[in-house]
C-alpha cells in the first residue's frame, strides 16, 4: 500500500513536471515572439512613453491687395491632439468634454476613432479659456497635447472671393503627398480654389515637428531640442486694389437686383473683369453671387453649403463660356478686310433682314432697319445685316463655279469657320488665357451645325461661346492694336516680382492678312459705338452726364435659345487714345447689352478714372 502511495505521488509529480514544462515552453515561445516579431512595435511604444513627437503645420502666407491691405491672413491658434491610451480615454473625455461644448460620449468617439498609438485631432482652434483649462489641468489629462496652430482669417469677407479662393481639408487623393511625403499633420487645410490653390506651394510653408518628453503617466514635461520650428509660407501680393474690387462686386449685385425688379426674374448671375492692357494685370475680377471663404475655416454646414456656397462656387469669369453676341463683329470685320472682301468704305443696305440665296427662302433678321451703312456705322449701330453680308463674301456663299452645296457644307463652311477661329485665337479667344488661377475653361466655335446659317450666325457671335476672361483679353488686345497680353492676378510672391509675359507680337495677325489700317477702322467703329448719337452705347457714356474720359466699346445681345433670356455683353477700353483699362461685362439673361451690362461698364470706368492719379478731362475726337 505504501508503494502504491509512493507511485501515486510520483505520477502526480511527473504530471506537474510535464505541465510546468509545457508552461515554460509556451512562455518561451511567447517571449521569443515578442522579442523577434514585436520588437519594433514595443520599442516604439516604449519610446512613446518617453518621447512623443507630432507634426505641426506652418503658418500660411498672407494674401494682400496691390496696396498691401490683407485679404487672407493666419492668426495664431491652438488645437488639441490625443495620444491614444485605452486606460485613460474615458476619464479624459469626461473631464474635457464640458470645455469643448460636447458630450463625453461624443468626445470619446472622436478620441478613439484613430488606431492605437496614433494621434487624433480632437479640437481645432480652441478658445483661450479652454487652452487655459488644459494648461492648468495637464496632469489630469494624460495623452492630451496642445498643438500650436493657426486659423485662416479673411478680414474683407467676400471681397475678391473668386480670386482668393477657399481652403478645406486635404483631399483623399493628396493625403499621401501632404502627410507622408511633406510631413504635414492630417488636420492641415489646403487651397481648393483660386490663389489659395494655384499658389498653395508658396503659401503653405514647411511643417515643423515637436518632440515632448513625457512622465511615466504620459504628462508632457518639456519640449526637446529635437523639435523643429515650422517655416512660415510666403506672402502673396495681388494686382487688384481691394477697394476697387469691392466696388465692382457691389455694382454687379446692385444691377442683378435692379434687373429683377424690372422684370428680369431669371437673372441670377453677373460677371466683370478689368485688365490693364499695357501689362495684363487684372484690376478687378468679379463673379456674382459671391461666397465667404471663412465658411470653410471651422467646417461648413450642409445648409450653408447647399443654399449659399453651391450657387456661388463657380467663378463665371474664368469657368463659364457664354455666347458673346455682337461683341464678335469687330473680328468679323477684320477677317472680311483681311480676305479682301470689304474695306472700311464698303456699304450694305439693311432693311431689317437678309434672305439667304440658294436656300428655301430662309431669312435671317436684324434687330432693326439701318438703311445704308458703312463699316464704322455698322459697328456703332450693331447692324447684323452688314456682317451677314460680309461673312457670306468671305465664306463664298453661294458656292462659286461648279462647287455643290453639299461640298460647300462639308468643306468650305468648315474652312471658313477655322479661318475665323485662327483670328479669334490671335485675340485670346478659344485658347487658354494663361491666367494664374486654376480650372479655367476655354470657349469654342460650334462647327457641327451643318447649315448655311452657321457662317452668318458666327459672324454676329451666335454660334460660339467664350468666357468673360477671354472677352477681357480680347478687349485688351483690341486696345493694344493687336498685341495680346497674358492676364495675371499675382504680382509678387515673397517680395519677388512674378515674371510676366511680354505682349505678343503682331506676327500672327500679319500672317492672317490683318493690317494696322484694318485695326484702325475697327477701333473707329468702337469709338462711335460710345460717342456717336446713333451708337448703341452712346447714352451709356453721355447720359445723364457725359463721361470725363473717352471710351470705345462694343455692345452685344446674344440669344440663348430660351425665350426672353438673352445674354447682355459689353467689351471696351478707355481712354481711346492711350488705353489704361480694358473691360468685359456679361449679364446672362440681362437682355440688351447697353441696358444691362452697359451701366456696369460705365460705373467701372467712372470709378477707375475717379482715382486722383487717373483723373482726366474728356477729349472727343
């Protein structure tokens, strides 16, 4: 029996030995796994328990107007990061939530939405009172880090909003670039439109890095020497005078409101651009309605986005090609003269319409009867029939000789339209303008109509579309007698002048057969538009008070295919002798150009020449 007891004890001991061996083996395997496989992870955790490091964004460069007045600046601010710890998250959320105007549950969700060990942004641009609380209770808020930050401020509200643009969170497709490659914190906001986007590289600066020594409880003790201060972005100075820009925006808003009261209920937009024809510098660029770039600083609400921002986001000056109407007639005249089909003395009779030969009796109409007119009178009075006739001459309709109508439609019609397109491109139409803003559109001529009327309708601006910016460059090129400029909105970056392109040579025009005498004839017609009693813009510049400068221009009324919704357009420049400003104004749905866009043009010229350095006495030629 004693042997049995001894044997039983030995069996138990062996069982215990085997169990211990298995435990030791498992423990050894676990230690080996932790040492060999998880070594880097636990080293990183250990380091984080001693030193915590995180990126900080650089203060963004300021955007200033031509006189140095701020339009967008960064103000110092503070944000809060949380270094995740499952042991402290709920306690920290409970203590901090009341000071962030949220609930502990909501804050806890925000704090724990990142992966373990990853910094989570829990609050941006906190108030001074919240900052003071965190500083005073840092020992009770383990894992909370105060992040030096800045907040974008737009001191002039919506002024120049389509030039400045707005900022928003890093797009998903650019997170790798900004966060992984450039070292910016994930909370960084970047430019999404306007100058904020086009010059984002210069404005955003270089991010810094803060390294903080922590206590065993995760409380920050001191900032370590390994920290790198961020480098502030470079300031940008624009070409616009903010007071003039603000005035132009107010004029557009007033005119849209006035047109609505006068029965043009469908008018929702208006746009205008002013360019210095000597350099290409944009003096003002406005698209109505506007928006507040500050809406995005703290996060835009769905309601604000849908009701206010969405209708105003598009910059119609650079992104909305529209039918230009009769403002294209100067180009039609130039092509007809370059092709030797008319001269400045050529006359045509206008009885209110023109029956197209070799058609089924198709009649294309003028807006009134003009009688016998030469080129200058046709431009001043905007006679459609004159330019119909000129276009049929350079378009070779009816087809000469043995050419068939089908061949003309397929070959000669296209060739004629493309000759006109070549001339348009020389004046900045149908090509990128080169302006230093993102997402610009370019206009075009519709070649797909397949009708005889394509040629005469294109001659009066009814078969093509161009952006107001393209029309502004066109006006500036006319003012320069054919030298095309490249528009720009930024004159200096970080105090260094932006390199400007010189005005283009006249070689493209000369290759097309356009002479200086041809341009003089067209400019004289534009002069009469604004200064001859029969000119379509005469009352604009002579009533109720005569302008103190001499303007030249062209009005346009473009049918859109929607009854009662014609685009009102005006292009022009002043002074006539030595132009200093060229403008384009468009009011979609505004009706007659002189009635809707004309008053905007007059106001823009008046305010420009009202400046003490630009005052002048009227001089009529």
